[in-house]
């Protein structure tokens, strides 16, 4: 009897065994979802993001922003018209498709604190 291997999903050169794995591969980790949450309603500069996440290291924040940009979820706009250099981050149209998911995650966190914290 011949069995076929499960179909792998491909996104930007990576393979994933299922749709949940693909989603977590893109937004998983400790900081990506937090960054996306903060960018849901407004464009933010690097330091504004840094202040909204005081426990993230600068290196980690920088790496996570680059990964989100490479995946097409956020865009980085550099303003060079006058010093000092200004950089803003915002969600792309593709990134905005995650807003309902990110909002659901945030709502669930609120529920946990409200109903299940001691």
C-alpha cells in the first residue's frame, strides 16, 4: 500500500506542515505579536515601540522588526529630509489582515487576567 506524505505549505521559501504551523512560524515568538499589536492602530517610531515594550532588548526588537519586514507584515519608512533621521514602522495591507487575530489574542489575555488570575 502506497501512502503519500502530507502536503507541505510553502511561504517565502519555508515549508510548514499545516496552516497553524505557518501562522506561528510567521508571528510566533515572544515579541512579534506584541509588535504587531502596538502597530495595529498607528505608525510608531523605533523608540516609541521600545518604550511600549520596556523588557525587550534593542537587539531583539531590531531583529524582530527585520523579520516582520522580510515577511511583508510591516513596512519601514525612512525620512531623510532633515536630521535627525526618522524611521516609522507601520502595518502593510498584508499585516492588517492579522488585526482580527491579534485582537482576539489580546482579548483572550484580558479574559485570563479578569477570570482566571488569583
